């Protein structure tokens, strides 16, 4: 499984809603400083939890419909999907232990 997958409207159902593993969806933007701060943490978590989770990167500028669908008003926002449902949410940049705790609760 890839470390991270870029998710768009066209592959959202396949990559997120129908995923066999929980999906950590990172709603981000290129210009967002806090988004850049957590990006390497998410990349590390993708590697450390390979085959247990999927990290989905969703650019809110390119995928405004998805951002609107999930009421994303502040970034970074992390939504954790399990079996097609949002089961966890984190708004803002947080340290690795907080993100790891979310992951451990769903795997």
C-alpha cells in the first residue's frame, strides 16, 4: 500500500469510503503553515502503520466540494474514516502522540 494517496472527488469513494483499512484523511492546502508542520508526521505514521491505515491527502483548494461536504472550515483538519463513516476528527496541527492515539483507537 502506498504511504499516502492523493484523493480527489473522482477517487474518493474507492480510496476512502470503500477502503478495507481505516483512512486518515488530511484536509490541507499548499499555503497552510500548520499543514506543512504535520505533513512529515503523517508520512511517518503512514510508514509505521503500513497495511493498518491509509493516509489520504485532500487539497481543499483543488477539492472544494469534498471540503464543503465534510464542513471543513479550518485546516489542517484530520478526519478518520472507518467502514465509510467519520469516527474521529482533529482540527489544527497536533503533535504525533495525539494523531497516533486517534489511529490506535480505530485499528
